[in-house]
C-alpha cells in the first residue's frame, strides 16, 4: 500500500522533511497541516490543511479524512499538547513522542531530574523553584555565573543568561519574580562556558541512529551579536565531526542520547519514537547538556535531511514499528552550510507582507527550502520569520559556505542573513575558543 504521510508544521524544516520524503523510492503521497500554506511544501502535497498546529481535533479530522498512514510532527508545541497521543489513538502511527515523553523538551526540570535520577553525567548544578523561597540564597552561591530558565516552553524567550541578559543580582531577582507573578516555575542553573553543538538521533525507543553533529547560530547578527532567534544557520563537516570537537566529545553526546532514551523508557513505560535532539556544550570538563528537544532541529534538519542518503520513509517505519535496528542510516560524507534569510526586523519586529523574488537557478550542490513564504497572485509574500533557507554541500565547510553565500545573492526582498556562518574566520574563532578553554 502506498504511504500517505502527514507532515504537521509549515516551516522550512517541514519543507526539508517533505523534500526528503519525495526522494523516497516508495513514492509516498505527502499531506501537510500547518499555520500557513507554505509555497515550497504545497506543490509537493496531495492535500493541505491550514490551521493551528495545536488544534488537535482539526488535525485529527484531517488525518482521518485524508487516510494518513503515518504522521511526522515538526514543531514542539503540538508534541507538548499531545498530538502524538491523539493520532496514535486514531490508528495513525507518529514520528514524534507522546505528550509525557515530550516533557524532555517541554519541562527543563523534568530533563535535569531525569539525568540526575538515572546517573547520567552532563548536568550543571541546578535547582527548580515555584516560589521565591531560597532563590536569593541560590543566586548568591552562583555569583555572576547563572542562567534562569522558565521551566516550560517559551519559544526560546524563557532563558536569561548572566552577562547577556542579567547584569546584577537585582536583574536576576526581578526576572525570577516576574516568572513567579506569571505562575511559571523556573530553574536556576550554573552557567557553563564552551562551544554549543546539536546532536540529533533517530530513536525508536531502543535503537538510536545518530545524525552528523551540527552547530547552530542563535544570535541574530554577525559575530554572535544581537537578540536570540530560533536559529540563523548551521553547518556540519565532511568527516561527521565539527572542527572544534574531538571524537570523544561526539561519542559522549551520542552516549548521552542513548542513555536518555533508555531512561525515558524506564521512567515513562513507553518508547520514545521520533527524533531526540541533544543541545550540548563542549566545555573544558567535557560535554555537558544544555537542553533536549523532542523533534528535528530547525535549521539542523535542513542540513541533515539534505545529507541523508537512506530512504526517510523506511526510517520512519522503523521508528514507529520499533525496528530501526534493521535500518542502516547513512549520510553523504560532505560538509554542509545552511543560511536562513529572515524577514527584516527579526526577531523583535519581523516585517510581514513583503514581496520576495526567488531565483530560477541555484549554485551547484545547493537546495532551497522555503519557510514563511506563501504564494498569492503569482507573487511570493513574506508570511513568517525565517523565510528562505539555503543548504549547500561541499568537500569542506569553506566550499559549502561559498556556494551558500552565492545562493543568498540570488534572492531579492526585505530579508537579511548572517554572512559569517561557516566562514573560515568564524570557525577559527570557535576552534581557538575551545583550545583556550581546554588549555587552562
Ligand atoms: P535553551 O532554550 O535551554 O536552549 O537555552 C537557550 C540558550 O541559552 C542556549 O542555546 C545557550 O546559549 C544558553 N544556555 C542555556 N543554558 C545554559 C547554561 N547552563 N550555561 C550557559 N548557557 C546556557
Ligand atoms: N536549532 C534550534 C531549535 O531547533 O530549537
């Protein structure tokens, strides 16, 4: 029977998922349900539903009417809302964890406590609070070196870091009070120093297949300046490592994902079936955990799905049937660089409604994924924040970066991007940072 695969979500990450599905020799029919009618995804679909990705009844109805045989959930909000549970209940197998397993992303304290309970190394000092009791005392034990995190999902806006957003004990106390006033629990943790990287693994609960590690760029502007964003771009290296990491760092991150998957089965009594995304920091003391996400990273997915050689449909079947051990997951041994072109004003005041001219032709080894872009009257209109993502591959990061930068020049419209992602000078700086930390 031909698969009918429902993708939930309508950004460039979901476009990359759709493109990977259409490469499958099984020729699945693709369905999408998302907030906007993404101009890249829509032409690949046999049916498209528009609506909120947390509207569980509407998505369930769409899946049933469209006779979906499998669903892949892109963003975190529907996972946290229990969409996987709702679709499984209808008989639609889901790539993406059920609600109580998705707490690995939707609750910062759940994750920290899981690591502690199962003896998994990688936590910094942390403590959870749901009142101001003990807050000042804890902050004083971590002077000038703490991070305060909203315990729940906050779309990347709930984390405040000493030195970036917090500059005095008063600032920190004020943020804690603000969270308590909003009745949000929070976590205070030790600030770690190092280089961040993402390691995503396909996970059926028992077997994990790791993807190449990637480095995201969260800050809006070049030189890692400006406000935090969902991620401006990412790179991976041809050898499946990253220039500032040792093989031991990658081994440690892979091991942590494996231990966490096993701990989740013990803790929740059900298998985690989906993508387990570890956000790590390489520090002078080894690899530590920043956070887990319960889904493909965005933009990481754009890189890794471009590099994926194995049929994504077979991988998804392995994930939902618990037979991933049968599938050998392979990636092209090339470097990749992804740059997002985002709407002007992003992330604080992103402009909407501008017209974008897309290229007729792309540089070699370059793929274009569309995000917040819809087609109206034969024109491409900005309808989101991260608008166009380019991924170029090459024999080196430098080669991929050159093509990717070239690709950005082929687009016109009210967009900007970070030119420094994947450049030799940016990478040299990260390698030097890591060497400096590890030499003391
Ligand atoms: P998160 O939402 O947990 O990924 O946090 C957002 C960003 O805050 C991360 O990408 C890090 O740059 C930073 N961050 C979070 N936790 C820590 C920590 N314990 N030490 C240093 N930086 C952190
Ligand atoms: N790369 C950041 C995220 O997907 O949350």
